[in-house]
C-alpha cells in the first residue's frame, strides 16, 4: 500500500461546529504532516509528527488541534473555525526526509 | 515566506510540444523536489534531485539543478493533455533525525499552471 488516505474529501462546517479530518497510511512511515493550501497558493506546513509525537507546530492557531493516535493515523480536530480557514488540507507522510513525501488527495474544507 | 519562485506562472501548449518550467530558490538546499497537482487535489511526487546532482531523468521528465544560480528547471517532453496540472518545486529542509527517521519541511514555490491542448 503506497497511499495516504484522507477523509472526508469535502467538508462544510459552521463556525460553531467541531469536526475532525482523518489521515491514514500503511507504508510504515514514521513522520506525518499536515499542510494547508489556500486557493491559488502553494501548500504551507502546519504540523509535523515524528514517532507519534508532535515535533513541529508552525504557529498554528489553537482552533486546529492535531492528534496522532498511532503510527498509521493522523487527525486534525477543528473547532470554532473562521471563514478564512477555508482551504485544502493535505496530509503527507515520509520515512526518510531525503526521499520525497507521499501526499493524500486532501480535504476541501469550507467554513460558513 | 516562500523559498521558491517559479516561472512562468502559466504555460499553454499543444500536445506533443515540450514544456519547461523554472524554479529559483534563496537558501542553500539539500534537495529540490517537483510535484504535480491536478485540479486542486493532492500532490504527486514527480522527482527529487539532490544538491550534488546536476541532472536527473524520469520517463518524459528531465530536471536540472544549478546550485550556483540557485535554480532548477523541469522539462516535460512530448506533452499530453493528461499533463495539464499545476507544477510546484519545493525545497526540503531537514528538521531532525530521530531513531533513524528524519523529517523535514517542504517549502514550495508559487507553482506553474500548465495547460496542454489536445
């Protein structure tokens, strides 16, 4: 299995809602990432988990809460989001940093 | 801030023609990668070139790297309509090395939108 699977593919949520994005990989990669991509912009790093521990938080607002329950799963919990948080959220994984990353197909999030 | 700048921002060609995209970056790198993105979906890793390499091929793709000019180019030969996508260069910064697995941070260029007309 050489894929990163993200669910859901699309999500519409209100500003008072709580929702979660899910990411799963079975390649044995021990580093997992969340990237955010606004329309017509390149992706930007949000979080890095290495060996299930949060290693990097790129000054992301606390309304985004990542979680890594095990080496195959990565969640992003969303609460009290703003319309400007609407974006494509991409999950990625890697084994060794010098060999490229595998990205999922993303979750298109719309905050209304 | 974005590491890479790409040009052109948009490229429109006919099937069978070659497409060349350029990327410039600002700091020293360990490697530079190219990704393709179809219709705002996930990124597909195309090719990685390391700082000690000057040229690399993969199928119809050819990547060059000039570290003295801090630039890279991606050439797609004999383009097809299915090559229509956004193409991003990205530099990879190693952030840590823990237990045999290191992780990094990709910093992307602004991207080139390629349209290949049948």
